[in-house]
């Protein structure tokens, strides 16, 4: 048990050091603009489909469940309010983070881990370049930019999924549903939801890059590191979500 806790603290310390080195490289020339743009596409744009599918069906299921639950209390007409609040404050950010952790986090670890076990990372060092600058920093910037953007898209799509069910299944009008959404969502709700996503993004990308850089043991090692990334990033998102939500409620 003590060894396990020690390993967790070592892992957290290594991720913190990687964050420090990444921030240092972020403001060091050259700025790797081409690499950052490539990462924005590969890590963000290519995640649009799975994020959209997850969000729209989440919104649809949420509308159905809310309708049947609220019907017992005579509040069936409050579906727009319930769906929009749930999506914007919790389900949109958390589900997007988990989806990105599974797709992007695993992909980053597999990519860097393969380079580590085939000694390509050592070759970068031998050429006088910094692997953090070449491999980690562009990915960190790309993920930190794209996760909030994907979350906003997921919020919108999820609310539209709820609208679809409200109109088709429950007989509400589009105007009535959207009036509930507009009157419910204020800056506070949007900020407390979207404001958590940069922290989720940092957890995902730093854990993924750290596990990739320390991968050993060939193909088996890459598989283990990939699994560790998905598990650690998912747990990190869920745990940090609680503390970030509590923090935002305190400051607002």
C-alpha cells in the first residue's frame, strides 16, 4: 500500500515537472506554429464526430428521462431548463473530457511511447533538440485550445438533441423550449461549466505525454502505458470536476 502511494506521488511529481518544462518551452523560440496547427487538426477536428454523437444522444436521453421523471410532479414543461443546465454545467464538460481522454490521450501515449521504445526520442536528444519542445508542447497547446471548443459544441448539440425529443416525442414547440434555455443559461452557468475544461485538457495531455515518454518494454509497454493513461486521466477528470465545481460555486 505504501509503495502504491509512493508511485502515485512520483507520477504526480513527474507530471508537474513536465508541465513546468512545457511552460518554459512555450515561450522559447522557435514557436513551432506549424506543429501546433497540425495538432489542432489531429487532436481536435478529428474528435468532432465522436464528441457530437456522444453529446446529441446524451441530450436526447436526458430529455426523455427528465420528461418521465418530472411528469410525476407536474413539471414536464421544464425539460428545456433541466437539459440545458445539466449539459452546460456537468455532462458536456465531463463527457467531452472522458471522450477526449479515451481517444486523444490514448493516441498521444501510443505515439510517443512507440517513439520512446524505438529510441526515436533518444535520437531527438542526440540531435540537440528537446523532446518536450518537439513532442509535448504542441500537443499541450492543441488539446488546451480544442477541449473547451469541443465542450461548447457538445453543449449546443446536446441541447439541440433535447429539443428534438421535446418537439417530436413530447409535443412542445421549438420556441417554448428555446425560451427556457435562454432564460436559464446565464454567464455563471456557462462559465462554471466551460471554465473546468482547460484543467481537464491539461490533465489529459500531460498524463498522456508523461506516460508516453517513460514507456519501456516494447509493444507490451506501449499497451500498458496507453491503458494507464486512459485510467489515470479519467479518474483525474472525475476527481478534479468535484473540486473545480466547488471552487466555482465559492467564487460565484
